[in-house]
C-alpha cells in the first residue's frame, strides 16, 4: 500500500468512507486461507484495490471542507442576475441551491455550465487514477457445492456427475455458475444463473424469455435449457443455459486485450440484427420499457428515488447536487420517441461479449433487456467502440445489418442517461458499502466507478470541467 493511502487510514472517522474501506479490506484479508495457492496473488490485488479506494475515500471524506471553501468563494462566479432563491453568501447550501435554480431555468446556459462545473470540482475533487480495478476471485461457498448441484440435477432426471462448480464474473443481480458435467457421452458444461441472496426474483422469468427470444431470432445468445422460478435446494430461483465458447474481452469501461477492430465490426452486425427483430412475438422482459417519453419519465422518477434515498441515508454523500442537476437536464431533453420499439439489450459491450479465435460467439447477461429505442444501446456501446473502430464505420455496418438510423440528439440524451443510470446504481452501492462494508466490490463500484460514470454524464450534458 502506498504512503498516501496508509496515511489516510488511521484518520478515518467511524461511518466515513475511509473507515468502510478499512473494514472491508480487513474482512477480505481474513477470508483468505493461507494454504490457498492464490493467496499471495489475491493479497497483492487487495493492496492495489485498497490503495485506490482509500485515496478516493479520503477525497469523499474531505467534501465538507471543500464545500466550505466553495461557499467562501461563491461570489467570484455567481452571476448577479441569476435566478433565485439564494442562501446568504458563505452558506454551504448556496452552491447547490444556485445549481438547482440555474439548471431549472436554463439547463444549457453558460452560467449553468459554470455553476455545475464549480459544484463538480467541489463535490468530486480529482477523478480516480484508474477505472479498471481487478478484484480477487470470490471465495467459494456452500451455495455452489458440487454435491448439492448434483443432487439438484438428479431430482430433475439428469444422471450426470457434477465434477466442478465455479463462480463466473458478470451479471448485476445474479450469481453466474459454470457447472462441469461428466456422463456416458463425455464431458459438458452448462451455465446456471441464480438470483443472488437478498435480490428480488421478479426479473428472472423476463430474462429467460428474452434469452429464448434472442436465440430463436438467430442472435448468438446462450440457448435456455430450463427455468426454476421458485426457491429450490440450491437457494434462490434460477435458470440454466447452454455454455458457449469464448472469453470476454472487456470491462464496463471498455475493451481489453483480445478485442479488435474486427470484433467491433461483428458487434455492429450483431446489434443491427438484434434491433431488426420483430418484438411482436416477445413476451415479458426483465426491465420496464423505455419506448416512449412517458416511459422515460417513469424511469427518471425511479432514479430520483435512489438519489433521494442515498441523501437521506448518508447526508454527507458527495455529488447529490450533481445527480439532481442531471435529473433536471434529462427531464428537459427527452427526445421525440414516437417510433416502434426494438429489443434493447441494455448492457451491450465487450464485457458481455464472448470472443473465440477472433470471432464473436455470444452476447451475454440479458438482465437489463427491455423494449426501447436503438439509440439507447448505441449510446451505451459507442465509447467502447471508439477505442477500436471509427464510429461512422460501426454505424454503417450496423445499418447494413438491419439497424435503424438514429440522430445525434437521441444519442446525446441516451449517452447522458446511460452514464447517469450507472452512476445512480453505483450511488446505491456506495450507500450500502458505507453503512455495511461487507463486500469490497460494492466499494469499487460506489467509490470509483460511480465517480467516473457521474463525471462522464456531466461532461456530455454540461461540457468539460
């Protein structure tokens, strides 16, 4: 651990972000078994994660001091004729009140941009040094015990031996298990998607239906095998699919080694094909529609509830004023969405694509899928694609494969929406982490990724800092 983060740890106040990081790292270290071959490697990763998290947490814990400094300097940037109401100069509530008033009155104005960016510097401080943080593999638990899996499969009439069960990364609210089987016909593998402990299971049937629909439509999606929508001996509701070959070649922040310009072209063809499917035959989906302006307003209301909940649970949470500025911007920029909906994947990117021998073999993790507009998927994937391929070429291939034209207004709106959606999801995890630092991954999402997503949304809506 570097000197900057180790110095921050002793000063952490109870209930602070720094204190949460220290507790989470200690728990992770305690969970490592010394006899495990991977323990030295895992501890090295933990030190890197701890360094990045403690640096970010220290910035968050200093936000009150930055707010006081910003309040003292507010007269240097507040326009004389800006809309009110205002708090007395020097009040720490002056800046958020000014931002709220300016964004509501003139969301695209220069004074608004200046005020938002002043709040941005105050609330966020500097950005994370790194966006890509590698976490150690999760510890195996009884929920993935091979014997329990074998008993479950035998009760379903499957007599094959379960030789191994391994936790896979990926999926927002579900555990993904790779099950290795051995039978008279040789070895094989299936993938089990199980609702994680404490998560609602209401989206499971919709995800299963979407995967079935996509596979039947010629999309390289894992073909469903069965669904068990009720609690069972393995724990929560689950469904099983076939295993497709390949490996992921990215993270939520973009492509990694293995992703190429050609894989980006294949993704363009895949996305064009997906958006050309007739959704008349599609049943339920795991997520509500985003096909009309009313749908978008309902989605923004749901996101606003998350922001309000975080502000109430941890009142000193940095960035709440920025989340609310983005909510106002989004409400005033909803584009005309009168065209028929398509099936939107909702999380399309190289982190959810399998590649084998340079070819895309699967599109995974359909738990965010819904009826919506093509621009939503395109806006989501564009930052990743641009790291490998010129965007006009990607769009040309996408349209040739059956995709629909989109305009820049839609792409800009959904670019802000996608980053804002992810930022608020991370905000919820940040709140959970500060109050109960039992999962280090919540800290990475809440403190590091959420800060970057929020900053990206602000850049698209209000310009560079």
